[in-house]
C-alpha cells in the first residue's frame, strides 16, 4: 500500500514538473515572437559641430613689408698705406685694433733720416740751378749787347762801302779802296751773324736753366713730400681695423698698415629677386627712397637702425640673379661692417587688402567663411603678399565675414562650426543669424548694478581677445545695450 502511494506521488510531481516546463517554454516562445515582431529601435544621430578659430576680414590700406637679408658695409673706409719705406720709430697709443682716432692725429712716424738727406740734396741742387739761371741771364744780356754793337759796326762798314762806290763813280776813287771796303762790310755782316748765334745760344741756355730750375724745384718738393710722408695721420674720425704693426719694424712703400673706418657712415647691401625689385619701382620706373630697417637679432638681443634706399647695382654680377640694393643707414649703435642683418623694406601702401593668417589659405587659393547658418563656405582669395605668418589677400566679397584661421582636413564646404576667438564669439554669430532681425535689434536699458556686474565679468574674462573686450565694453557703456549681447553674456556666466 505504501509503495502504491509513493508511486502515485512521484507521478503527480513528474506531471506537475512537465506542465511547468511546458508553460515556461510557451512564455519564452511568446516573448521571442513579440520581440521579433517589434520594429527595431534606431537611435537618432546628432550632427557634429566643430569649434574653429576665426578672424574677421576687414579690408584696408596696408603697406607691405619686404623682408630679406643683407650685410652691413662701411660707406667711408680709408686704407692706410706707407707712401715711403722706412723703419717705424714712433707709434701712437691709439694705433691698435679698434682704436678710436680723430682727423689729423699722428698715427705713426717712420725714420726721417734718408728723407731729410734727400731733401737737403734736392735743396743743394736747387741752389745750383738758381745760380745757373742767373749766369744764363747775364750771358743773355751780354749777347744782346754784342749783337747791337755788331749791327752798328756792320752799318758803318756799309756806309763806308757806299762812299767808296760814290768816289769811283766820280772818278776819284780806286778799285783797291773799294775792294777793302767791301771786305770790311762783309766781315761786319759775319760778325752780326756770329752775335746772333751767340744770342740764340744764350737764350737756349736761359731756357735750359729755367727747365733745370723747375726740375730742381720738383725734386725739392718731392723730397719734402717724402719727408712729410714719414708721418702718417688719420684722414677723418673713425676706428682702426686690421692693425698688425710694432715699433721698430721696417715697412716698404705702399704696404698696407691698417684700415680706418667711419662707424657713423654705414650702408646695408641686400639682394632682392627681380619681381620684388619691380614691385619697389615707382610709376616712372625709378627706385624711390623707401624706408628701411636693418636689425641684428641674436639670442633675444636686437640691434637695429633705420635708413633709406639710395641706389641699386648698375649690373647683375656674374653668376648672380636679382638686384643688389644699397640703403644708407642713420645712427646705428652697435652695428659693425660685416654684420649679417635682417632688412625690412617698407613698400608703397596698397588698398583693399585683407590680412589673414597664412594657415587660412589653401593651396588652391580658397578660404573658409562662416555663413548665417554657422556653416562653412569656400571663397576664392587673391594672394598679394606673404608677411611672415600672415598673408595679404584681395577679396571684396569677404568684407566683414568670419574666416577660419586654421584649415584642417576635417573642415570643408557645409560643415557646421562654432566660431572661437573672433569678434562675434561673445555674442555667438550663428545664433544671432537664426534669431531674426527683430530680436537682434532689441535694445534694453540697464541698471547701474547690472551694468557694473556685466562690465566686471567682461574685464575678468582673460580668454576674450583685446578687440572683442573693447567692443563689448563700448556697448555696455551705452545707455541701451542690445538684448542679445546681454543674453549671451549671462549664458556664459550661467545666470
């Protein structure tokens, strides 16, 4: 009996278990069917918004700056050479490398013994030439008197011959007397010729004596110059360079001893390309005196000087290109000839140019501008100049627009962006465009407490650019402030 009851209990429990399992399987099956029949849930995507740095495009008149490299040169350099040879017997204390000397200062003296001897010999020769000139002058006077006497005697002999000829015509003269008179007249004429020859010799002697005197004077002057050249003086105020001389050394004629450089007369020579040179010319094709700045920048220290372009090279050097320009510098403390400097040339002003960061322009000459829907648009911009990290472009259509300062591969036409750093950053240019004209034009008066609170918030925000801060402070200083400006400021504050 006990066995039968236990068997019936086991069958009951087994049936109950199978029923529960069947019910559970039915629930699972129904749940799976409902799940499979339900429409799949697709999460709604949100468009990504990129934050970009922007600048406002403002056209204006800009004077481009041409930056090149050049070398400082001395405009006034004197090479000190020994005109005569000799031993150095005296050196100035300032005759050293970098010595400052003044005009007319004695730099060195050479041994004057040989020059003095040559000068004395030349003076002795000059005295002999003067004595010879005096003797020649006296001989000339005597030759002139001798010629006069010979001519008088020849005239007397001629008159005697004429008397003898008259007597013969009358029949009272003799042929022998006439012949003697003729011989005497002929001898007198011969004496005149001899006297004339002696006068010519005397005149030639005078000329020769004058030439010898002039030559002696030249020798004397040359000897005095040689004596003067034993003392070498400074030609102008300046500094000495390339000095390599000691007392007692013997120098030869024309030997270079040093260079005298005027530190206040400096030029800067720099080379530009041919297109850059053409841009510097005026309408008449001449090179105007454009302002120039030469700067030597070394380890945070800057030595600079200002000047003007004075001239350009007459010809292109062999193996060179472009044009060599020379600018005259004004006061240039610290700069020396030979310094390699950065030269900035102020070009003529150009109108309707927009200054943008160089990273804003693509390789194909396009920039990204933000429209009223805060989306990007590509606009062409004509590149005019590059100015370091900036560029100057001409694009009238971009006037007043916000331009992306740094282009990246993620940015392109139609991308949704949020401007940062531009003049509209504080007021959110995109939201202002969607708000409508009525809301943008609404003006609200402020209480003194609220105005002071907003001014303090703007002044305490270090992330705002200086121009934006100034514009917001100017708006807050007005009796009525745009409602949108107040709203954006309070949203940033969190109030």
